[in-house]
C-alpha cells in the first residue's frame, strides 16, 4: 500500500468509549442516506443498551414555520433530519436549560426536549435563537449492542463536543469536515473523500 493509498483508504480509528453527549462522526465511506457524512450527538447512552442519537447536520426542505402553526416569528428557522425513526415527531436540542421546563440534560449545558409551548413562546419572542436551539424531524437509534458492534467495525469515530458555541453553527458536508479536522491529523485522510463518491 503506497503512502497515498494509506492516507486515503486506511481506516484505523483511535477508539474512544462513547458516553451520553459524545459525538459520532461517520467514516467517509458510509453511504446510507441518513448517515453519509453525518455528525450525531448521543442524547441517551448506556453501554450495550438501547441508544438514541440526533443527526446534527442534515437539513430538510422544511422550515419551522411550515410545521408549527403557532409560530409568528422566525418562520424560516431551518429544520434538520435527526434520523430515520419517528419522522412524524419534532425534536429539539438546546442550550436554554431551565428556561424550558421538563427539558432533559444531555451533558453540561446541553439539553433535549422540554415543554413545547414554552419553546414556541420563546421562539415567538424577540429572542435570537441562533446557536441556542436546533429543531429536528426524527431521531437515530440502536438496539442493545448494535452501536458497540458498529464501533468495532469502524463505522463511527467517537469525539467530544469541543466548542458548545459552534455546535449549531453550520450544516451539511462542511459541518462534517469541520468536526473531522477537530479530531486531528490522524483523520486527515478522511477529508479527501466527497460525500458523493461519484464526484471523484
């Protein structure tokens, strides 16, 4: 294997153990529609038990205003695809903490869910919601032991949230690239693979 081949095709992930609040960065060859070049936040994790995550960087054609009739302001707030499960439900991850009753802490100052009417009241206020809350259709899930098996097969690299101020900044393939860069030089070969391999 040449040095170029090793850089481009060798996937030797420094394995970190996932935990609630970890980020899963998909390996560059993963082609499933929902997970190609995806970054997933684990919102619920215990080893070898059912796991829940939200894909952070896959925009949908929908805006919040097209889905929520009570919305008055921020009509064009984007809605993202959180995964293939429960696609008839709206989820939200936020940094609003105790402002939103019944929200559940993921890690540090990051929360999921909470009282929906309070969320809409907050969005309808003059508050700037940029980088404070992101909305999703659906979620991603793994049965007991499934995620651990995928990690053994190098489907995901496990990373940490390094900058909460930028967690909701950006989307799409560029978002994935930025998180790969944050993982260091050992992952730089991943950056040369386009989201669509036919672009090579």
